[in-house]
C-alpha cells in the first residue's frame, strides 16, 4: 500500500467534510486504483470513454463511474450500461442520445449540465441562456430515461484565485436560480488546484486526481 495515496486521500477527506469526492483515475494504473479502492473510495471519474470501459471491466463492480470529460454522442452506447453520473452534457442533442441509450438498457442515467464559466475557449459547456432554453424546452419532459442532478463547471486554469472564485460564484448563482424548481442536489466544481475555493463558493462535489497521485 502506497502511503502517499492513502495519506493524500485521508488529508483531502479531512479538509472537505461531507463534500463528495470523485477520484479522477485517468492515466492511472489498475494497481493504483485498487489502492484508492482500499480506502473505501467508490466514486471514480474518467475523461475518456475507452479508458473508462477498460477500467470498469477490470475493477470491482461496486465502483460508481463518472464521465467527466467531453462526451461524444457516438460513444454514449459504450457507457450506458453502467455509468453512474455524466458530468458533461452540453447540448439537448447529446441528452437525447443518452436518453435513447439508457432506454435500451432499461436504466435512468443521472447527468449534470456542463456550463462554460472559464475564460478559456478550449473548455466546453453551455452558456446560461442555452441552459435556460433547454430547461424550458418541450422536449426535456419527454426524456424519461435521464435525470438531471445539477450542474458542472471548470474554472480558468490560473493562479489568480480572485478570478477562479468569481467564476465559481457565477456558477453557484446559476445553480441557485434553477435548482429548487428542478430538484437538483449536485454542483460539481473544483479540481486538484482549486477545490478549496470551489467548496467555499458552494460546491457539493469535487473531482481530484493529481493531488492524490503525486
């Protein structure tokens, strides 16, 4: 057992209280992930579908798998049988495909709408007016095999904590605006470099990788 993985997880858990920790497992070996699993961690996040499927096949089946990277519509079918939460729904078209594949599996798949809050164009996500359009569309109520749990967003990759907090605060305001009416309970924001700011701004779920495996 690597002390660093166990100790790092213990340290993070002591800092975050009852905030949900998703361990980002991309590029990590099966052996490393078994070490994480042995700390009673059950929520794991992957960026790429193929890597997620490979790890799902090799690791214990009580792990809850999160897809946290950009999701291409033609890849949804590979994760539909088992994915626990999709963090990165950024269009109604993608959501319709998730619903179709969930229906084939006789499942209801939980998801988050990803919002674009960063200064970087490379980040994916909806703008608030696009979210509002989807939430008020007459198509959404017809999608019976998906369930929205809330929102996800990634702040700009910068050491400027003021800017990061400003972006997280903006996302929290959007979340608060729509959450009660839509019965949301999840605001996924914060990664290894900025989760303390995310939690202070109201995050309920953080996605941490490098800080665990350093």
